[in-house]
């Protein structure tokens, strides 16, 4: 199952990155989070007399949200392009006619949307950490290292995976009703981002490891349910009946 | 004769429409079977059920021993599909070659033979010199040929071709038909060809099934069907001189034609059993000193034939 899905995802990723929109997203994500992180750090430090602990908590939670949320634009857009786009461009039927199983097809689509998203998320995380701590190093060397602490780091590694599954699962479900990539992407953005911010605000409260672990298990459970629903919808008869 | 495709009471309903209505049909291994019917008859829906893309509402299809509901993966791996509007189904972001390579691997064509297979198909369909271009730059005819190549990439036991020549110009249609004909010569591959063109069926098919409004109306050899449903045939004759009136009288006097008319510079007549009567008419004309330039059949439009088929059932 993984072998076929992986082969499919490799080809699809290559195709998806031919879209200029898709190629723009990593650049936008990196510029936005690096600029935002640098400016935020600079502003907070230049206001003067800031308490080290408060500084670190505030900056950490803001940057935590930025590095987890912003890169999600990519899996959402790729999912829209590779699922609804395939309907829009009439290439779905030949693909469905191949011996791939429903599970392989869906897994292939998930991998296509998630892998570039995660690579961008982690690359972006590394850059943002460098920039934020770079600014701190030059402006207030006494703080040494402000972000991330171990919990934020683990969150910034684990949560993009859990949220990306959530986002792509929702996109598959949306894509059944959307007829153009643009429509799907819009709906996806409107539906998914607030849901994520809401989910993340729980972690933002800084309630520590326990809440993070429990929260992650809940999201993982939601992911699993969404995948099951997606598997039922991303399936030959309903797809073809709707496409006509 | 071994059965290749067996449909039993096949029915497919959409929300309001019964697109395929109780179709039972046997297609033999190695034959080219024509599935002939007007627009919206249910041809594409039948093919989609056979290709496991749609689930039948009732009934079954078994292809080379595999049931579409029970063994869909096996079915998909032994059939090839040229879908309706096949020309518009390529990945424009890949070259033509890469399109074929992608599908070849999805169909599990062994890597060591895939390259040869692609080259062979591209060569045969005269696409080799354009193989590195995106299908987006192709004409409709070339795109359709690429779809045909894709449907045959894994050398399938059964090939479903849904309107392979619609949207093609006559020359391209002819090439595509020649390709299908050559492929079918081997006699091991089964072809299921949907079309609304009677001429296509007559050129390519061993047997034909008429479908209308979801119902299979008649199955037989093209010649038999033609004889059965299309007995009164229309011919026109063109002569060197303008002695139309006299020629018309000669034809009338043979008593063989059902009707004789003069239309412009031609004589138009209708008759049954043309195979035996036309030679007699020609002889009569020649013996009276008339010089025939051309005798040809006026092929009635398909609607007329369908009307007869449906009316006569
Ligand atoms: N996905 C679909 N949803 C609803 N009705 C459909 C769908 N596909 C086909 N139909 C209807 O089923 C009938 C048969 O269509 P089709 O099989 O495409 O005919 P053909 O290929 O012979 O032109 C038509 O009335 C068509 O409108
Ligand atoms: Mg059709």
C-alpha cells in the first residue's frame, strides 16, 4: 500500500510544484514568519525594562502559533490543487481506472499534500528560531536563549503533522462539493484556519505537557475520524457520480 | 468461444434517471464488440460500471472471470480504458512520455519492459517526435491518440474504448481505426467499443449491440442488423449525358425499384435486396447505351436506423 502511494505522491508532488501559486507559498510563509519574528522580538526588546520570563513566554506563544499555523497554507493549497484540481482538469477518471485501491489513492493524496508542508514547516521553524535568537543575541545578550523551550519545540514538531492531517482530511471532504481549486481553497481557509487557531489556543495557555499530550491525543482521534470519512468520500462511485 | 465480458441484468440508476436498464450481454474473447447508440443511451455509464468506477444498482459484470463488485482491483488491472472525452484527460504538467510512464507504473508494467512498450506505442501512433512535449500543446487528434496509448500501456486483456473517434477529423479517425484494427488482429485482446457512428461499427466490429434509452435492443453481426433493420436502401446514379429522363424510365421499367426520382443531375432510387437487384439495373442501363459515372449508396442518417430498430422491437 505504501509503495504505490509513495510512487503516486512523488509524481504528484512534482506536478503540484509546477503551479506558481504552490511555489509562492513557501516563500510567503518564510518571509512572513521570519519578518514577524524579527520585528516582534525587536519591538519587545526596544520597549525596554522587560522581564525575562514574561518576554520568553509571550514571544514563545506568539512564535509558536506562527510557525505552526502559517505553513499549513501549503498542505491546504496542495490538497485543493491535487484533489479538486484533478476534477477541474478532467484527469481524475484515468487515475481512478488504475488498479490503485481506494486506500492507496487517498494515502497518495495525503502524502502529496503533507510532505512539502512539513518540510516547509520545519525549515521555517529553524529559520525563525535563528532570526529570533539572533535579534536577542545582538540586542539583549543577557537573555541568552528565549525560544523555543523543549515543550514549544516538541509542539512545533508534532502539531504540524497532526494539523496537516486534519487540514487535508477536511479538504478531501470539502473537495467533494467544490468545483474549482479556488473555491476549495477559500472554503478550506475559512473553515480550517479558525478551527486550528481555536484548537491551538488551548496549548497557548501554556498549561504544560499534560494538556499538550491530552490535546494531541484528541486531535489524533479527530484525524483518524476525518481519514475514515475521507476514505468513504474519496472513493470511485461517489467521485464519479458527482463529476458526471 | 470463451466469454470475456458477461453482463447480467445490469442496471444503473442515478438520482432520477435509469441510465442502464437490465442489460444482459456476452462479449467473446478476442472480438471487437460495438456498443452503438445515440447520445445519452447509457454507453458511457455501462463502461464506467465495467471499469469499476460506478457501482451497479442491480445486476453484475464479470470480466475475464473477475466480478466488478467482488474483485475490482483485479478487474482494473486487466482492462484498459479510454474514457469519454479521453482527449482532455492528460496531465498537462507532464510530458506525453511521462504521462505514459506514470500510468505504466501505476498499472505495474515491469520497469525493464516499460520503456520499450511506451516507445512502441508512440511509434505506432506516430507520436514519437512529440513525446517530450506537454499534451497541452497537442491537437485534439494527438491527445486522443495519447489516450489510446495510455489505455493500452499495460497490454490489457480487455480494452474499453468510449467514442474513440468523436471529435477527430476524418483523417485522424481513419488512423485511429486502423490502429484499433491492427491491435485487434491478434485476436487475443477483447475490444468493447462505444460509438454513435454506424460506419465505425461496420468498419471495425465483429458484433454490435444497439442500446437505446438504457435498454439493449438488439445484438448481432453488423451485416445482419443492417439487413434486418435497414432493408429499403437508397442509391443514386450519375450519368455522363443529361439523358436523365430516359434512364429514369429504364430503371422504372425493370420493376425492381420501389421508387425512382430525379434530383438535380442524379437519379435516386430505393430498393430492397440491392445485392441482386443493382447489377440488373446497371445492366439494363448499359445495354440501353447509358454511360454510368457513379453508383453509390445514400447512407441514411443514423437516427433513421435507430427509429427502425426501436420501432421494430
Ligand atoms: N453522473 C451522472 N449523474 C446523473 N446522471 C447521469 C450521470 N452520468 C450520466 N447520466 C445520465 O445517464 C444517461 C446516460 O448517459 P451516458 O451513459 O453518458 O450515455 P451515452 O454515453 O450513451 O451518451 C443520460 O441521461 C445522462 O444524463
Ligand atoms: Mg458517452
